[in-house]
């Protein structure tokens, strides 16, 4: 039965993907799908999920274990987020973000050096702060500086998001690393960081490439104008 449910789910999702691709190509809306396309796809997905739920409920011990592990991982993530939010509040009240912006303005260096300093600040903050809180805290400070230097706002947004992503997999916080640790508690952190290292190197190289060739970040949005 599980194999049949797998085939049903995969087939339904494949049919849904084909239908979406056809509608994107023709410019039609999902509400315009004919009933013979939409209803069987929806019914197949719902039926497959119903089978999965039934099979899961039939194994209560496994379900309880899954819920317990999910609760532990979620609690760990929110504990880190609470600490990051408290640290963010402390930095805001202490005026650190404004001081960083003033320091960058007072550098008097060239545009590329200024951008490098801003990205370095984002990387350091990303290792210890929640990504969303950090962006909301720093963008109002650094964005006017970037505009004065003549950089493209879209390019700067792409670079900032990539640097923030880099902070999610680097110590000492590395939110994504701790999520993996919670899912695989038997694996030491040193091994997880060793596995993450190639992705860190690739991300750094990509950021350097986007700084050197900004058109790579702005070409696709430019085609949508």
C-alpha cells in the first residue's frame, strides 16, 4: 500500500507540474484549468496524503517518537532565536548599528573598499544574529550609503541576502548547522562543519564574482522590465 501511495503521490505531483508548466507557457491562470485536469490531480494528492496519514496513525509509537524529535528540534531553534532577538535589542539600544554606519561613512575609502567593509560587517553580525532582525536593523543605515556610492540597489540586495545566508552556516551560531545537529544528534559539530566547509567556500567565491561582475545579479531582473 505504501508503494502504491508513493506512485500515486509522485504521479499526481508530476501531473500538477506539467499543468503548471503548460499554464505558464500559455499565460493562463490556475482557475482556468479544465475540470478533467485539475480535479484528478487534486484528488490524487489528497488521497496519497490520506494513505500516509493512515499508515502513520497505525504506528503510534513511531508517530510519538517523530513528534518528540520535532518538538526538541523546534525548541532548540526557538531558544537560539530568542537569544538572537535579545542580542539584537541590546545592539539597537546601545546604538551599535548607528555607530557602524557612521564609521563606514567616515572611512573615506573607495566604493569597493566601502562595500567590502559593509559585507564584512554583515558576515560578522550574521554569525551571531537572527537574519531577519539583522537585515531590518542595518538596511536603513547602509542602504543610503550604497546609493550615494552609485551601486545598483538590486545588486546590493542580492549580495546582502547571500552574505546573510553565509552567516547561517558559519560558527558560532550557524542556525542551519544547529538544525542539522538537532536532526542528527550523534554526529559531532566538527564533522557537520567539515561537511559545510565546501559550501562556505563556494558561497564566498560566488559573492566575490558578483562583486567583480555586478551584471550577473542584475541581468535577469533587467529582462523583466
